[in-house]
C-alpha cells in the first residue's frame, strides 16, 4: 500500500505534466485536498506534508472535525458540497471559501454572517436531475447578487460533471465552464477530480479537487 506522501507526489506529477502540456504555470493550479469522510487526523497528516487547502462536503461533518484542525496555521477550508441556506451561518463560520453558491438567497444569507468569505458559483452544465448548481442562464443575475454582497469575494465558477470513468467525458463541460467564466470576467475555475484532473487542467482549471487519488477509496458517509 502506498503512503500519502507517495500518492501526493504522484498527483503533483500528474498536475505538472498536464500543466506543461497546456503551457500553463503549475503555480496557477491549486490542489484542493478533499478530506470528506476521513477523520481530522488525515487532514493533519496532509498538512504535515505541505497541503494547505482542504475541501469538505458536509457542514455537520466538518463541524465535528474543526476543533481538531483549528491550530493548523495557514490551513484553509473550502465547502464543496451543496449548502442549504439554513446552514449558511455555520458554514460562514467554519469555511474560508464556499465553492457551491447557487442562488441569490444563499449569497445574501452568507453575507449576513458578516465575515469576509471567498465564494465560487456552482454551475450546472449537464441535464442530470440530481446535481445542484445554477443554470448558465441565471448567472448574470447571480453574479450581480453576489457582487452586491459586501462580505463576499467572488473568485469564479465551479462545476461537477456527471460521473463517468472516461476522463474525456467531461471535457466539453470543462470547456463550457471556462467560456462562461471568460464571458463574465471571472478568473477562478474549480473543476477536475481524481480521475479527470488532466483534462480539467488542459481546459483551464485553477483548482482541482482531489480526494481518492490522495486518500484512497471512501466509505459511504
Ligand atoms: C468528493 C468530491 C470530490 C473528490 O472526488 P475524487 O474523485 O475522490 O477525487 C471533488 N469534488 C466534489 C464536489 C466532491 O464531492
């Protein structure tokens, strides 16, 4: 069994090669370590290896782990799972970035928490019923809503394509997200996971969200 150190080196290597192929600076691509379902010890272990940005999916789950990671200087936590507006206050306390803002109502609720918060807008670019995210057509209104929120700093767009084991399957979706961001003058693009991070980087990703390739298979939450 490989160690986390070895898996991290392999992921960084994959990222560097994809960046090189697409003539991009690897420093422009954030590796977000997705630690959902794993205990706080795993976050600490990853931190000790130099990782600083962590992704979590569930407010309640991270609330339980947060005290154990509160002392990690410079660590930043991103919410990458769907957020219900009734949990927005708690989420604004626990996270530095909310990647899954998908309504004006949610933006306003996060803003009411009164703490500075980086946000990304989750966009739904497939027709799969279960996926959350705003429709591309609703983006102008949503962007205006977020920009009117004094405490929210809009970084860019995020998307989660339908699952496929073919890393090429998401390429058109990644490309569409890049074009949408360009249309709206946004720089950040959170896209790509363990199995398709190369495709995402080739399509312009500035943040790959990697769980399995670093920490191994997850048990169901
Ligand atoms: C779980 C999750 C990931 C990580 O997926 P892996 O395939 O384990 O790398 C990335 N993004 C989101 C939104 C997730 O829920």
